[in-house]
C-alpha cells in the first residue's frame, strides 16, 4: 500500500508541475462568422453573396453569466492557444481530483497507522 500511496503522490506532483507551467487561459469556444451589411449595392447582396468576414468570436459562461468577445485577426493565434491551455487545465484538474480521491481512500483505509 505504501508504494501505491507514493505512486499516487508522485503523479499528483507531476500534475501540479504541469499546471504551474500553463500560462494564459481563455474559457469558451471560438466561432467564425460571416455577415451581411445594410448597403443594398454591396457585394454581400450579390448572387451568390460574398459576405463580409470571417469574423471570430469567443463565447463563454463564467460564474453563471454568458459573455462573448470579438477576436481581432492579429490575436487569433494567441486566443486559440489560450483556449487549448484552458482545456488542458480542466483535464489536469479532473485527473488530480481522481488521483486525490484514490489517495484519500487509501489513507483512510490504511490499518497500519
């Protein structure tokens, strides 16, 4: 049982180090949009239409409140990395919880103490 406890603790330390290395975060999802304007002579009214865009937007819910933000083309690569970082953080935290629960149960049922 001691080896199992040590193994779990080692895995948790590895997760903590990986979490510590994650930098910028952005929750949510990225969408691409094309728009039609109000100018009746614009190319977006042609047949077939040549809509304006693409425009990118991040949508997320935080503390029960939905939000969205437009993303400038120059910021698109950074936002994609931030979204991936957030997803990675969530997976690491879920794994930490699983390992932590297993470790807690082992420690609670340890009869050698």
